C-alpha cells in the first residue's frame, strides 16, 4: 500500500512528514483535503483537522503523531530508550517554538515590529531566563550539542529530530535570513545543511512537487 498524506496545498504542518518520507526514499501520494469533510467526518479526521496519514498500519491524525509513527517504523527514532527520549525532548522543544512562529505568521502577520520582539524573545541568548514559554533556540542548540554526534541532532544517525529541526530552521531562515540565523546558532544551521544534503531530500527540495506556499495566509 502506498502511504497517503492528506493536507492542504501548503507546506505547513505536513512538511516534516513529507521530508521524513523522502529522506527514507519512501514513495507516497498526496491528497487534497475537503474542508467540509474534514470538519464533519470524525471517523477520518478525529480532531477535525489535518494532516492525516494512511498506510498499511493505520489511519493516523496529528502531525507529530504521524511523524513519530514514521520514525518508529523506518528507523528514525534512535537506538534505545535514551536516544528516543532525547528525540522526544527536541521534538517537544521544536513544537514550543512552532506555536510561537505560527502566532507571528497568523496573528502578527510577520510585521517588522513583531519580528524584532520575536527575535529578542526566542533567539537572543540573553533572554533564555525570560517568559518565553520554553520556546528558545538556545535550548535546542544546547540539546543538540549535548545529545548529537557526527552532525546529527541525536546519536550519530538521522532521526525525526533532525527532520523537525530542518523544518523549524527553514521557516525561520525564510523569515529572518539564512546568514543571520547561522551566525546566531551555527550548530542548528549545520543540522539543516546535513539534512538538506540527503539525496532524497535534496531531490525533493529541488522538485516542482514541493509546495511553493509555506503557510495558509501566504506569509513566511
């Protein structure tokens, strides 16, 4: 059975799922979502939202649940319980920042004043003790330095932590500039480059099949 990703024609929450699949050389199909069905057909969309992922093992909702399923199934979840826990820590840390990013995009509309405040709250090392809701790139950088090896975020091999870091770095490089991000957190930028160089990922990033639109409102 060919796995199928159900989502809108944007990168959004489905992009890490797509990246994990192409990184492992797994062919998949993409199906557009009918918004009315998504909101009413709870047997298909139990949280009335997407992405949704269907493969021979099940019909799964929630983006991070889908990614963890792919990780466990295809060897992207580390070696042993310790590495799995480290991957989960990084995944949850990325989610903290992702929520702040989505507020910057959809609530603040990527306004310059909001971007400046966002950089201070979530990038500036001097603000790690502030009220940032646990969402700070310094925390991710520290964990990668502690848990990673050989350029990967955890252990010495590709995991879903690298995929999630690639995606969160990607959207922030688009918002703030690649050079500015790399200067602030070079080890996270290095993870990005390492994932980018995976043959399947490289081909996907260069293909016309990658969604051009990052977020639903066209910003980012």
